[in-house]
């Protein structure tokens, strides 16, 4: 039950992040690097999932 709720929160977060990334220009990804952006999102997502499952 808790994991299902955490997955729902992660899914909502993915959607919000997707729409924010869509607004960014290609120049941002050329400067920062797409892999760094994806890695950061993945790490944040997993951290939130772990925190939610452990605390709740």
C-alpha cells in the first residue's frame, strides 16, 4: 500500500518534471549535458521514493 502511494507520487513528479524540461531550450542541455540532467532526476526520484517508504 505504501509503495503504491510512493509510486503514484513519483509518477506525478515525473509528469511535472517532463513539462518543465519541455520548456527549456536545447542550449541548456548542450551546456549541462543531457546525461547529467537525467542522472539528477533519477537520483532525486529514488531518494524521494526511499524517504517516503522508510518514513511512512
